[in-house]
C-alpha cells in the first residue's frame, strides 16, 4: 500500500506549523494529567519533526524497530508495513498476518516473528528479504512477542488462553504452551535468561527462566499499579518500567522484584520504552501524550518533558541509532460516541487517516 509524506504541502505553512509546535513544546506550562509541570530550558527537548500517512486499515497495535537494517515494523489489520526510517519511505510488507499485534526481531538469525491474534499463529520471515519462511502455532490470541538472544527462543503471549508459547527461533518449532495464571500483556527480556511478563488482570509481573521454561518468581504490583500494560527494561541497571492504567509508571528492580518508584503518566498507556544512551524512560499514552522521564537520584525518576502527539498514540518504538521515537494513531471523529475498552474509552477514528508521528531530540 502507498505510504506518503504529509509534508508535501506548502513549505511556508509547514514551517510555520512546526515553529508553533516547537514553541508550544518548550513552554513551561506543559503538563500531564495530574498537573505536574514540564521543565523548560533543558537542552535536547523532544519535538515532532514529521507526520507520515499510512494507507489501509485503522486497527493497529505495536511498533517494532530493526535498528541494524533501519526498518520500522508497523502492525495494522492483517499486514505489517515495513518503513525505512532513513529513506523515509515504505519498502515492503509482511502479508497474511491475521490480526497482527507485534513483531519480534532476531537480528543474529536474520529472522522476524509476527504475533497473529486472529490466526493463533506466528509468522516467520527473513529480515533481509522480508520473505515469509514459515509459521509456528500458538494458543489463542497471541499478542505481545519478544526474542531472547541468550536462549535463541521467541516468546508469544496468548491473551485468549492466559498462556505463553515458546518457539525455537532457529528451527521455527513451537514448544508446549506454559500456563501463566493470568492474562499476559507485554514482556521484556534481560539478556541473562530472564523473561518478564505483565499479567494485566492480576497486577503482577511473572518472571520466567528462558532456558528451563519455568516460572521462578511473581512480583506483586497491586499496591501501586492497576492493569500493567507496557513494559521495558534498562539492561544496565535491570530496572523495569511498567505502564499502568491508573496513570502511573512503576519502576521495579528486576533483580529483587522491589518497587522502587512510581511516577504519574497520561491515561491509557500501552507502551513504555527506555533509551540506554540518553538514559531516559518513555510512556506513550492513549490521551495523546508522550511522557519523558530522567533519573532524579539512584532510585527515583522525574518528569523531564511531555510531548503532545495524537489522541490514540498509545504504542511506540525507539530507533537506537537516531534516538527518534515513533508513535502511530489516526484522526479522531468528535461527533461519534467513543468505544469502551478495558478501563478506558477509545475515540472513533476517521477512515484513511492512519499517521506515523516522528518525535526527535
């Protein structure tokens, strides 16, 4: 499908809009839902630098980045669009991925893996050619998916059966599913043999040994976090960043399981991310905000900035090379009644307005 820039309008108008946007972002009156002020005057403030139109179905979910090949994977409908972030254009698509949610990237194996929520399967493709290699079976409604380079396994979270399907990434074969005791949402690996999975309906993180495929710990988040969704990790410190639907991001010590801090975020967070170079944590929220946090001391975090993106831009990916953040949403229709999903209402979106937003330091 076609993928075109929204910037081929009048240059002067685009420049004026961008200037106004940047001024607004640098204003000291910026805030998130609880009224916390955004600092002003810091160097390297993030701002929107591009908006790209994506043709096709409006239903979308996770964004994933192949930093080595400079490809951004955009899941929506029954396909995955592949966008070259340097050329700023669409270079291909992974088709026949019914109800696709996410993409796991195994750079060392030249393989990608899609979680097909309506197909109860994972599609395996070559990262270098984008050609489909095969499929692997899962249980019901695979959603979050990740690759663990240490064990050479992919893990697909089955939201419809409260389980996880491990897959041999080299052979493309599924192991028997593992019951998790709750509805899995997103997940992260620490590179040391541990897989962390949010259980959305239990307010827990379950920790799994990726080699022995055993649950080794359950971390209780119920005192601070309701409906954990997004999950990311700082590999250097083993800190987990959990986006919760009670408008908090909880910071957890992945080694001890201790909750270290809790900071306010926008509503409807569905993804968190950590930039290891910039040492910043991010939360992308359904209310159209992108919250950016820095460490205040050894155990606490503080709000650095809030960028207004688009209503519904609840998922994101970070380019580890350019440090740009990508979020995805569509224009809303204020005349139509919002839909209710989980604990939050979702707006109605205007057809053929799916937009990729680029946020840059």
